[in-house]
């Protein structure tokens, strides 16, 4: 079995004490899991959660990162700051960043290149809105986000990048793409990667699906050939729902 990569995006939830408590519970319950696992708490909880995760099989991720090394950038967090807090993975271009905070492909690409430069593993999120899908623009939207997001990434560096396909209409709505629909878009992303790089790199890419992943639908999504993991929002906030998703194969 391939190694699946299950990540939890805690979004703007949980105080430091609550984050530590949840992280402790996850570390205890996920020990020995064969999945690659990451959790991304809020910035304020990162350092405290890093202490809990030390020596465990759970990686620490951030939900965003600034596009600069350092300097006069009020409100931003640099890659060095994230690493200092114990972070090794960073989610970039999440649809909430794209749509609520108007992040462009160009900005996301700048962050991605900076993350790679600093040895952080970027998870590049892509996905179409319902209007884009219904207007027949799914492929062109996803293609643009992949091509522009990866601009300047050499093939040797591509192996450090993860892609998460998250249809915007499925995020936090309870509506999941059918496993067939999700798999088809993942296959399309591989075709784009093959054009940009090579068949080998396209096949090797880890592509997570995100959007209302729950214990009830995780196994059927993961069963699809092109789905290599999940980026989980709501269901990652409780051990009782996140643990069975990580261990969907059991
Ligand atoms: P959801 O969020 O699982 O709550 O739909 C997924 C995400 O935004 O990463």
C-alpha cells in the first residue's frame, strides 16, 4: 500500500491550552499509524504544540506564511520564524486565503519558492468554485493554479511539494466531491504535471483531496488511484473524527 498523507487544518480554532490538549490526544492515539500525518494549529499555538509533537510521528504545519524573508511586513510570519517554532510543513494558497484575502497565484508562488528555499514542505492548495465548475472552467482554473503556483520550481525540488485539490464548494459545506469526480481532477492535475515536468514526477506527486472529508467517506476517497491523502478541516478538530480518517485503512 502506498503511504497516504493525512493533514489536519485547524483553521482559526483552539486556544493554546486546547491545542496542546488535542495534540496530546492525537499523539497518543496515532502512534504506530502507517499514514504520514500533519496537524496545522493557529500560529499562536505552534511552539507549544511543537513540544508535544517532538519525537512523535505527527508533523507540525502552519496554515500560511508571509512572502518575505524578514523586515517591515506588519502582521506577517517568516519561514525562519516558522522553523524556529518547530514547523516543517506549510499550507499555501488555501481557498480561504485566495477568496477572503485575495491572494493571487503570483503571491502564492512567491511563498512557495520561499518555503522551498527554507526547507519547508509546501502544500499547494488548488480548486475551483461552484460557478467555475458549472461554467465549464474547472480544468482551466485548476491548470492555472498549478502552473502559476509551481512557476520556477525545478523538477528536483518538485518532490518536496504536495498538492491539495480542494473544490471550494466542498469546503466546510458537508458536500464532498464524489470519489470519481475527485479522482478525475487528480488525474487531470497529473496530466498537467506531466506536461510541465515528466511522467515520473507526475506519478510521484502526492495529491491530497480536501473538502468535507469525514470518517464515513475517507476510505472510499482514498481507494481511488489518484488520491494520495486528505487535507481535513472541520473533522480534524476532534480526535474522535481525525483518528479514524488517518487510520481509514484499518
Ligand atoms: P473541511 O475543510 O474539511 O472543513 O471541508 C477542508 C479544508 O479547508 O482544508
